């Protein structure tokens, strides 16, 4: 048996230390929490995604009484970007969450489904997507969504299933 460790490189910033373009995305993500539809969880999440051409696409979580029918903020933004701006690489995604009358102190990490979608878009565009996770007491910057999902499953992974 062999044992090995997997690690991720994460940069921690205060909001004021963030570069201006990252602060802009965080502010847009925070604004989007107001548009979230989250009557069941009362956990509003906003996302702002900067594309290669500078366009910012926003998203927010959309819950549904039939829980699996809802959608996370991150995927809302990424799917809207892919549908409305085909061929534009997704460069930076900022995520913020609001609950109990305030933004979360700690950065909120994307769910596994969102991580999978991030990784696949990153794989398709052949370049990394930086992810910014906002919290009032600190903000994390991850230079590639693959840092959030070790052993990611991408199109190359399917070659083994076909016997190649």
C-alpha cells in the first residue's frame, strides 16, 4: 500500500487586499444574493463570472419545492454564459452567500455538482478558471477550479471506459 497526500493552493485575502477587478466581481456576486430565490434554505448565493472578453455574467441560486429542480448560483451563471456567449472562455468566478441577515463570515465553497461543471468548462476551454470565495472575515482565491476537485472526471476520463 502507498499513501500520498493531495493539497490545494489557496490564496487568502481580506476584501481590501483583493485586486480591483476581483473586488468588482465579489461586489456583483454579493448583489446577486438579493435576486436569489431561496425560501426553503434561506441561504442566498450569488455568482459573478468574468468572460475572456470582459463581459460579466451573473447568477443566483433558484430553489424549488421539488428540491432537485433548483439550481445553484454558480451553475446558473456558467450555463447562462455558455448559452449566451458561446466560445468565450470563463476566466474568473466569484461566489458570495447571504444568510441570517448577513454575508457569511467564512467563504462558502461550491457544491460537488458545481465543482464538476467548473472543471468541465475549464477542461473544454483548455485554460484555468480562477474561483473567488467571499467571506466577510476572509476571501479565498483559487487559481484553477481543479484545485477544488482533485481526481476530477473530465472528457479524457471517458477514454478508459471505452477501452482506449
